[in-house]
């Protein structure tokens, strides 16, 4: 073992939140970025490319459904004409006109009697004097309309079923990409982001995106096609009335854009505030015991109140402003309805169009403004969904960890020689931590690393595991640069027990077997016996099948640590890293675990980070770190004899009058 001493450098580390646990537990605040609606919407639509064939089918079905719905009012107008013509034919008999008189004769007779306006009205009809309502023809028309609307509904149902499938498949693929992205992100990303913020993007934002696509995708397509179809029918019936209706389009678009422009920033703030609030709640829940110990409940509640108020204000503004769109559209629609009714009535009176055509046109005017109103009503949902989409895309666009080598180097039989060769590393660009460090751990050696908090002990472990890559120099495993190895292959050779234990939801046996998925029950029990887990498991209701939650709340802190140690035993790694692995066990158990670890370390290269120096007396080499440097190295007796930094640390723990630690 050798060490090269560089000049002292200031220590640094990743940014951490108030309840952070070193580089792997830091919390940060989400960055609020300006919303870029257009590009984000186009990118969101681009996520639908794998569903092209389904989208074509949806468009065909939607177009067919819309066409049938659009034709319906025109045919109903014909039914109205049949009723009106039958009533007029009966009324003419009552006025003394002979049955069977032709329509031309009726018109001439009316004009001769000074009833020119009535004659103009009848000129657009097909009246037979004495003939009442043709109920057979009326019934056939109504049955035809019923068939049209039934067919439109059927096509609409199928289209809805296909749309639901394509949306859910799209969101399914997006979730898979996000999950893969989380695995490919460097640890530095999680150092700078709070857990609640990341979880909010993965859960809340994707769920909101799914809801938006489900509710708006088919409705938007249907609204556009309805708008086109209705406009065509309106021009077919009366181009004058159609022009009156068309005037509302630019007015509606202008009002919608003006309102949307003011509501969109509020939706961005709404989801940013949601992420911040989730981060605070998650942090307070995870550390609730610590919050109570230090009497910070009131401060936590005050912080929650501030963040909750911020979310309330943003949500209220977003929903209220965007909610103004629909009543504005309804007002414009009503103005349009009045204008069409008045002008249409005058056109009927002049004999330009029939009553049935006006009735159909009024229906079309409602159908014409309905998609505009519908789109306007969906703008708040669409804006919220696109805001969530941008947050998800921001996560997907984050820089990933350096890619795996195309032809990774392998170490078939790991001996366990680990060497730091002129290694420099810093978490923050302008805050040097480790500078020009060179150390060698020979196969089978137990290397203990001690030093004050922030000296860089855990950083060495992070570099060995390639949680971070060195800025310069290299780290080798049996002479092979670890950066040329596949990360999974490298980490499969290393067992790690951290000070911060972590258990997964499942049984105790499952948690132990996490280190070796294919392990048999006998191997799990053997590892548990070696790590003294077996001593307390039999006192639990279901033994090894006892289910523990993710926080391990139904086992003690010491028992959790023993389970993680058993996990490392089972993995049987070539290199062992212990980061204060016995910090949560009692003194008697610590002695037993130390004996088991001595057996485990036999023949393996072991790195032991320790604050309690009693646990590393038998280490082959002890490295004393300060400010990212190795300031002393040697075995326990030699370092005590040197009366340096190690001796001061030792005396501070074991002598009654502790010397101050420099």
C-alpha cells in the first residue's frame, strides 16, 4: 500500500437538502422553466408515431361518425318541410281553394288577392292543396335519421375504444422510457433533485398527461372534422347565413388565444408548485421522527402552509383564467345564434329558403360553435397536459451517465487489486475535493478509511463503484481501468453495506436474497446465520416469511443492518465495502458481527469506512483522510506510535480527557 500526498485542498461535495444523507440522499429544488407550448405539443404528438395505423383507423371512424351526425340535421330539415307542407296544404282547403290545384295556380291566386309575401313563402315548398301530412314519408325520414345517429354512435364507440388503447400504450411506453432513464441518469442528478420532485414527474405528471391525451385527443379530432363538415353544409344551404357564422371564427380564436396566453404560465407554476410541495411532504414524512425530536413540527407546518398556498394561488389562477374561455365562447355563440335566427327568418319570408332549411341551419350553427366551445373548454386541460409533458421531457432530456464501452474489458478471475492512480475528483466545478490521489489495495487486504466528516471517505467508495467517474487519473481493478468495464459487471464483483440501510417491500428472505436472486433457501438461511439474523428471525410471527415494508418499520434499526449484512454475505463478492456497517447494532452484536466479517473478509479485498476506531484495529492498512488527501497510513500500532492525526482521533474516543481534533 502506498500513498502520494498532494497539497491540501478544500473539501467539497454534492449539494444536499436539509435531510440529505450524503451524496446519495441530497435534496434540491426543482427548476422552473418557461413553458414552450408549441414545440412541446409537437413532441407529444410525435410520441404517437408507433400508433400510426391505429390513428388512421381512428380518423376514418371519426370522420364517418362526424359525417353521419352532420347529415342528420339536413334530413331533419326535410322532415320539417314535410310537416309544414302538409299543414299548409290543409289550410289552403280551409281558405276555399279547390283540392288538387297546382302549386303555380295557388301562388298566382295568392298574388291576385294581394298576398304576395305568402306566395313567396309557398314558392319554396311542394304544396298539394287538400293533402295533409304524409306520415309515411315522415316516418321513413325519421327512421333514416335514427339509423344515421345509431351508426354515428356505433362508429363513435369503436373509435373511443381504439383511442383508449393507443393512449394507454403510448403512456405505457413513456413510463418505460422514464424508468429506463432513471436507471441511466448519473447519481449527480439525484443529488440536485428532491425525491418528491422526481416522483412527481414520474407519477403525477405522467398520470395528468395520460388523462389529457385520453380526454382531448379524440375530441380534438372530432371537433375539427365537425367544424369542417358543418361549415360545408352551411354553405350548401345558404352562403349568406354561412358568412355570418364564419365571422365568429376569428373572434373566437382571438379571445381563446388571449386567455390561453395568460393562463399557460399559471399551469407551469401549478405543476412546479406541486413538485415542490410533494418534495416537502415526502421529506417530512421520511424524517418525521427527526422532525419530532427537534420540535420542528410547527416549522414544517408553516413551510407546508407556504407551499400549499403557493400551489393554491397558481391552481386558482390557472383554472379561473382558462375557465373564462367557455363562457366567452358561449356568449359569442349566442350572438351568432341571434344573428342567424333574424337573418334566416327574413330569408324565409322572402322565399329564399325553406323553414326546414333555416331549422337545419340553426342546428348547424349550434354544431358549428360547439366544437369551437369544446376546444376552448379543453384548453385548460390541454395546457395542463402539455405543461406536464414538458416536465417529463425535461427528465428524458437530462444528460445520462457516460455510455458503456462498446467492447468492455473483462476480469475473468478477480484477484481484488484496487489501485487509485493520480486520481482527482470534485463534485462542484470550483470546489476541489480529491487531488492527485494514489493508493493501492492489494488482494486480500483490509483497508480501513478514517477521518473527520467531509474528508472524502465515502467519495472513495463512490468512485470505486463508479457512481461517479474520476475527473482525471484512473482507478484499476487487477490492472484494468474500471471505466473500460461494464458497470454492471464491475458492481457484480463488489459487495456493499452502507450506514444507511435500505430494505424493500417483501419478506426477510426476499431482502436477503436480493444480493443473489438465484439463491436457495438453504443459502439464505446460511447467510442469515452467519450475520446473526437467524437469532431474531425465529422470534418473529412468520420467521423468514415475515413481510416488512420499504421503511422496515416492523424491525429495529440494528436488525435492518444485520439483514443488509446478510445480503452482502450471500452475494459472496470479491471486493467488500463496509461503510459504518455496524453503526446501528449493540455492542455485543457488534462483536459477533465483527467476527463474522473477519471470516467474510478472508481472501477478499475489503474497504472499511469507520468512525468507531475499535472496529478497525485489525485492519491491514489504515488510511487517515483529511480534505480529500491521505495524510497518514499504516497499521493500528504504527499509527498510534506516530502520534499524528490517527492518534488524536483515537484518544478523542478512548481517553477520558479527549484531545481536540484538528
